[in-house]
């Protein structure tokens, strides 16, 4: 049996990353992560999902949805979150592309964004994602497909100024 501290240390990073990708705000991601583990601590019950990660992501996603309902607006993307694993030159070189990609992810509908992030970032199976989102397997695959398609389309958009591609 694992103690709560070890449980937190093992999963907090993944939960925070998921929360940050959902909301795009570092402070809110910290709050969602903390509240997720408070809920687990206070529940005292057995985990009802297929995996621990699915259970934690379900709580985090529900907390984020509650936050959206309370705020009635989308949070701005926090561009000040440094990625210490990438050298400064490379980060500077790709910052505009990254900013556009993150903006495109933020514009995705919440269920498509959550499904895509769980699949691409957290390597969860379609079945695990379906359980977290409360969807059928086919609906989950469709949401991930649509999210990918929208991101591809957004990356290929060009702006024309006086007939010239920009």
C-alpha cells in the first residue's frame, strides 16, 4: 500500500501538466492540481476508474469545468511558463510556432482538447480516455481525430495582404 505523500510525488507532475494544458494558466493549474489531491485525500474510497491516472485526470477535468462555469470566460494562455528542458536558442527559434499551436489547442472545444491531450501528451489509451470523458470508444476516437484535423488546418492557414502570402 502506497502512502499519500508517495502517491502525490508519483502523480502530481502529470496532473499539473494535464491541468496546465487544459487551462493554459500556471496559477490555475497549480490550484487544480492541489484541489485534485485534496479531493482524493478526502474521498477515502477506492478508485473507480480503470487506472489511477484516469481517475486523477477525471477529477482535474471536472474541477476545470467547474471553474469555467464559475468564470464564464476562457483563461488567457500563460506564455511565461518556461520549459527548462529546451535550450534558450531553440526555444526562441520556435516560440512563435509554439504560441500559435498553443492558441490553436486553446480554441479547441473542451472535450476535443482534453481527449487530444490525454492521448498525445499522457499516452492514455482510447479506452482510458473514453472512461474519463464518459464517452463511447467511437466518440472518443472521433473527438481526437477532429482535434488533430483542426490543428492541422490551423497550421496551414496563411494570411494574404495585397495578394501576397504572409
